[in-house]
């Protein structure tokens, strides 16, 4: 277990763009079977990553977990832009394999909940997760998320190799 004394959870800034891009590349390489994007599909420039960070400023947040000046985890949340759905949003989260099972995902989620309560617009936080990602599902259930639906054979890895995707939600 890594020493978490140096762990900082904070809102991402544009200067994090390159570190965020590198983090995503590493997570995709480590966990291609748990992510919707394959490593070969991710070809984001630093400028595009900066724009992605900026795009969350009005209706969302990008949080980073930083240890020893390196981004080791991230969470992004965005409220829906449609009026009837604007009380809720969807998040995605990743933590590098060397730092899993150490409470970093929990701390990212706690920071999201704090942000959502302070923001005042958020009533519901939703997520989608591959049904075979037991570690993530365990965390989400422990943090109060409930399964709301299942998309059967939603993810295709190859001939006759499918995985369901779970939809989960939590009211704030």
C-alpha cells in the first residue's frame, strides 16, 4: 500500500491536461477490459484535453487525485444540458492499477458528493459500469449507489464475448 499522506484530491485545471491525458493512456493500457474506449481509440491532444477540462466548468467538475505531482486518478461529472434532466448527471472515474484498493476511488466520490451538495443543482448522480467490474460495483454500492437497470450484451469484446452494462444511481 502506498503512503497517502501526499495524496491531494482537487479540481482539475488546464495545466493538468497533459498529466490527465497520460493518466488515461495508462489506465486504458492497464484495464482495457473495464473501459469503453480501447487504447488505440484514445488519441487526444493536450489542447483537446484542455478544452475537455474547460467544458466541465459550467455544468460539471473534473477532479484529480494527485500524489507526488503525478495524476493517479480522476473523476469527471457533468449535469445534463436538457432542462427536464438537468437535476442529474453522469460520472466516470479511473484510478491507476498501482493505486487501487487504497481508498482513492472513495475519496474521489466523497469529493464529488461534497461538490454536488455545494453546487446545489445536483439531485442525482448516475454511472454506468461493466457488469463484470466487481471491484468498482462493490465500491459504488458501499457509497450508496443502487442498481437501476441492466443493458444486456451492451459491450462486445469479440465474437460471442459480450458483457452487460449496469446503470446505477444515487440521490444526493
